[in-house]
C-alpha cells in the first residue's frame, strides 16, 4: 500500500512539473500573447504591458540623424508610428535601416508627463539649464519633437502646449510609450 501511494505521488509530481514547464514555455503566464501586438494595435494594448518584453515588426520610417538612438516604425496604418530606442547592447541605429521591415524585441517603457514633470522642466529652462532640458525632449511624441527640433520652438511654448494637452485629455497626465530595444533584425 505504501509503495502504491509513493508511486502515485511520484506520478502526480511528474505530471505537475511537466504541465508547469509547458505553461511557462508557451508563455501562458505572460499578460500579452506577443503575436497579437502589431504597430496598428500598439496604442490599444501598450499601457498594460509597460515593463514587459514584447516583439513587434514594422517598416522603419525614420532614423534620428542627430544621435542615431531612435527610430520609428509603422505598419499597415501609416498614421500610427512607434518610437523604438537603442538599448544596452545597441549603441546606435544605422540610417540605412530606413525603408526596411524590421522585427524588434524589447521592453515597453513609459514616461508620465504630469504637472510635476512640467514644473521641473520649466524650472530648468528658466534657470538656463539648457543641457539638462535636452533630456526632457525624450518625453515628447514624434510630432512635438520634430516641431521642437526643426523650428527652434521655445521650450516654454512646448511646456505650455503639453499643459494644454493634459487639460484637454481629462486626465492628470499624458503617457509617452516606446520600446527600448534588446535586439532587432531586418526582415528579408
């Protein structure tokens, strides 16, 4: 009898172990089935995936020429773009990526732009800390960044515009999302 109980216990343990490993390797424990994330549904699913690893593919529409540390990808709907930044193992993106389809594996990041963030930025601008101010431009979306870089927009005007955008959103903050690259490959 003891032998039978021991054998049943061992079989149950093996069954549990195998099913656990199977669930773990199939990604059952992750919040997002990575195949569901596309450039077209990125904004709908991204808030639930901050800090998580994702894989996404898209066509490179722009590589930042100043630093090479940002690029933008798009999918079927070319009005929806996703910012992708370099990661620890990738110092810069080559400009020759523009026009190519790539697959990116990375971590979803979020910058919360609220009144505290804007007040700190405003204080840096008014104190003349131009070099420190440059870091706050990373929180701007693609269009705000282009306006700021391309036309020499006054940082105080950008701050005021973000305050207006927050007020119009009906929330107490704006969120800026991007993917920090762990690795990427060109899709042939």
